[in-house]
């Protein structure tokens, strides 16, 4: 797919791209520095001293969560697979419903900062902590790589610079803002970036719809936008759809950068309020990539055949408008895309750095900074060595992996006092081996054609239950290892804070 | 480093994990902890956990049945795919627009009921 981007038709004017990228990078660093001035203690640095208000926090969660897969990938996938692609934004949003129902308030009350902290406090075992830490780091790296691929694509299309510039620029800006400001300033940056991303999609769509309406051009081309046969992917089977939905629903509640945000809430009740606001913010946001995808099916259909569907959002405004208006709107979507890579990557780097620094650098601020560099550089190397797949799809496999590993640990840890350290480790390893194996095999032999290999391509429907069952069975078999503190910890997770 | 009783917020050194996890428990009043460790307190806590879990499972189950019901319905009655409103086919409307109010509705319902369960628990403990 690389070659498609080097011909002129698929490029915007470089000046537009440069302006957008420089503006986003500058505003990110400036807000980071502003945040630094009010970030005084180590507590501020790690968890913003747990005093972030629900609206700020929810905007920050939205800003962090809406990644390249949401901003570019959803529209791209709608272009190439039509109605089946709508399951991705549904899963990305409803994942927060599951998080609200099962995890938000208890996890906040656990007082742990990272998932490994929670695992250790709950199961009283250092080995569980180690295993969880390793899984969290793997998840984080796997999730950063598609962000960097998205950055490579955006920079290539908007400026014509070589592919490696995008990922490098993202990593440099992220390291600068994370290393200087920590969590407190990142909260401001992320909150700003949610609203930037929303504006960057909403304003051009409003212009486009108005223009099409004013010209008397039918917006859905009499319904052919929905029926047009652009599909380059096999039609999703019922198994594939359900498996994907399970992965997205239960994968969200194990994502390290999502969970770390909940510790910045003052108490359990506000953690719930925050999640409720997040659901509203995500529901509003995902309407826009959907509209881009539908419009793309009429106005940029050739991107499907070229395998560059992820560029739909970036190129659509320029197709409808010429000259100055087109340039300004293109600059806006480019800025939004860049904000998406920056915010998700920095959220992941902060949460990984939290885990790595507590594991290896005794949790000091200097250690946090070193860990942050480490967490950003390794995915950079991976991203530069690999080629991009469809963004929404590759993020989907990461969700399947967290749903098969960290999700059972959290759900059983929070709700079932019978969980033991041996059970937790066995379940997480079973999920990791099966799901990781399925993803690796699919990557090696390529996606199957039709139904025969969909069970490998969408493994969540069998790997998630297997992980849960393994965890329960092994815990039952090793019931003697149940930590003495289980009842006390559970009481603490579920009882409301004193009035 | 001994903190003064007033003045600017003191610097907190975040320490290695084992101690950090324990230290946060300090904010939990002793009297309350005692109440929860008593036999009656234990019963209250257990019934709170059970009702919260039941609530979460009911909301999640209802949502999942509706969600998974959509592709099943479309698979069983493929004719629905042909029905359109203002040129937009029904499946696109359901999946692109209709699900989101459902998600938010479930969330509001849950937050209300979960807070009610907690208030109920607090009343019991405080009376005790």
C-alpha cells in the first residue's frame, strides 16, 4: 500500500500538513508546560493528586481513548466493509458500559495505581504482580504500534515526507510532554485533545453536508452509499460479529491507559459519574466517523481498491471543496488525526511508565521519566520495522488479547473471593497463549477467506471463556492458597467511602 | 521528613509498590473498619456485594441480549436489510444511531440503582 501514497493525487498540499502538525505539537507542549507549573508533588505527577473533576477527567479519558483506530480507522473500515464496520464504534463505546458496571467504582476504591498494584493488593503475591506487569507492558506496546502506523500514514499523505517522520515526531512530542509534566499536565492536554478531535471532525462534516445540500446533490446518492459494492473484505459471519463484540466490550476494561485514569477520581461515586460522561462523549464522537465513512463511499470510493481506506477522513474535505476552504478544512482534520496519535500514545506511555518504573526503578520521578522513554522507544522500533494493516482491525486484536488476560483477573478479583494467585496466573497465561497464538498465526498466514479461518482471526469468543474457566478451576483446586485478606479487600472495594 | 500541621502541601514520596498499596488504607476510619469486621457488619457487606453484582449482571445481560439480538434478527429475517427510512437502510440506522441511546440509558439506570444500594448500606452501618 505504500506506493499509493507517493502519487500526487493522494496528497494534500504540504503547507497545509505542516501547519496543522506544528500547531498541534506546539499547543500540546504549551499546555503541558502550563500544567507543569501547577504539578508540584509526586502525587500530582502520578495521579494528578486524585483531584481531577469528573468533566475534566471524562474529557481526558475521551481524549486518550479516541485513537488512530477511531479517528481514521472507523471511517476507513466503513468504506471497505459497509455496515459490518459499525460494530467497531459500538464495541469501543459499550466497552465503557462494562467498565462502569463491573470495574469503575471498586477499582477506584482499591487505591491501587496500576493493574499490577491491584493484582498484588488483592492476591498478596509478588509473582502475580510480575506476570500482570509483563502482560500490561505487552498490551501497551501492541497498542502504541498502530498509533505510530497511523502517524506514518498521516504525515506521508499530508506533507509528502517519508514514513518514518510521523512515528518519530509523535514519540518526540509525547516524551517531551510526559517527561516534563506527568499526569497532572497530561490531564489538561488530553481533555483539550478530546474537544480538538471532535471539532476537527464535526466542523468539516457540517461544511460538507451544507455544501452538498446547497448544490442539491443527494447526500446518500439515493441510498447507493449504503448498497455500493466496494467491499474488499469478506462479509462478516454471525460468529465473527459476536466474537468481535465480545473482544471490544471486555477488552476495554483491561486497557492500561483507561484504568490509570480512574485513580485520578476522588472517590468511587465520582468514578461512576466520570464513566457516565465518557459514554456521552464517545456516543457523540462516533457519529462523525460514521458520516465520513458513508460520504466516502460516494466521494472517495477509489481508496477502497487502493487499500488506503484509512485516509478517507483526511482526503474527503479536499474532494468536496477546492482552494482556501478545502485547505483549511483539510488542515483541521489533519490536526485532529495528529492529536489522536499524540493523546493515545502519551496516555499509554504514562501508564506503562507507571508500571515499568515501579517494577524496576523504585517508583521515583526520575525512574518514571526513564521508564517513559523506554515505553515509547520500543514501540517506535517495532513500528518502523513493520508495515501497517487496517488500523481498526489491528487495534481490535489488542482488545481480544486484553479481554483474554487482564479482564478475567479484574472481574474475578473484584467480584469473587475464591480467586487464588495460582488461578489468576494460570488463567492469564492460558488466555495469553491461546489469544496471542491465534493473532500471531493469523498475522503469519494472512487473514482467511470466508468462514473457515474466522475462528482464528476473531479468537475472543473461545479464548475469553477459556481464560475465565481456567482461572476458576485452578482457583478451586488451590483453594488453600486463598489470601487471608480476601474478605477485607473485597469489603473495601465495594463499601462506599464514609460520608 | 515530618510534615507540619499546616502550610503548603507536603512533598509525598511515592515508594516501592508493597508499601504503597498498604499505605492508602489509612484513610479508612478505624470505627468503620471494626463495624465491617463484626459479624453483622460482614453480613451487611456481603449483601451489598451480592446486590451490586446482581444489578451489574442484570444490566449487562439485558444490554447483551439486545445487542447480540440485532445480528441474529438480521440473519433470521434478511428482508429487514431492504427496508429504508429516507434512503437509509434499517440496519445502518440501528447500528449507527440506535445503539447509543440504549448504552446511555443502561448506564444511567445502573448508576442510579448502584448509588441507591450504597446509600442503603450506609444507613444500615451508621445506625448500627
